[in-house]
């Protein structure tokens, strides 16, 4: 075991090897490059959702969703009794995350734009639209609003990807996309 004098015990007093300096410089430059790439991809990459977010009381958001369902309900999903709503194109559509469901089932028209509102009534949930791979964290007290335009018909799963308790694995919702003019 070597005994070092006090001035040699402090690492920043030791000379740095040339190879180490090279790797530190490469890591620094890579970090700077990636920082500017994040800005570039946000502006030009088309993969980041630009959402509006508003503060809202969870009970007020639940009331908005219930009024939306009452106005546009066209049926129920199978034997679950979850309402299916078919709002007109260009309208605001509401989806509620709560233990352990997404409510209601949305029926949207292909090629038409909608303003999708998301919030939670109770816990933090994740909104993961599959197989599109659109992901958003959904928090109680915050209403996320984004414009979406479905381009494919079919039934798309909405999966909670933030652990929210014992029934988390059953928290799956649906968005149906139909051809324009197709009814419920």
C-alpha cells in the first residue's frame, strides 16, 4: 500500500492522460450534438405531440366526459356496458382514464380531425395507443388536448402503461376508426 503526500491525494491535482482527455472531449461533444438534435427533431421530426394542457378539477373533467357521452352515445361495447360514442368530425372528443378503464369507447371517422381531450379521475395513468405507439402520461388535475386525424380504419387499443394498481393489467380501452358515413 502506497502512502501519498496530501497534495497527491486530491485527484484533480494529478495529470490527466491524453487518451482520457480525448474520451472526455468526445463525450462532451456528443452530448452537445444530441442536445441540438432534440431541438431539431422536436421541430422537424413530426414524432412529438404538441399538446395543450390545462388545469382542471378531476370531478369537473368527469362531468365533461359524462355530458359528452350523453350527447353522442350510439351504443354499448359488447357485454361490458361501456358506452360507444360517435361524435361528428371536427368536434372535441373526451376520454377518461380511471381505475381500471378508459371510458368511453370512441368511434371516429377515418381522415377526419378531432380534438382529443385526456385526463384522469384518480391516479396517474398512461395513454398508449397501439399499434401507433402514441404515448402520453395522464395526470389527475390536468387536461391534455391534442388534434388527431385517424388515417386507418380498425379497432385500436388504448393501454395504460403507467402502473396504477392491482387491476392495471386489465386497463385497456378502445378507439374504433370507421369509414366516413359509416354508422354505429
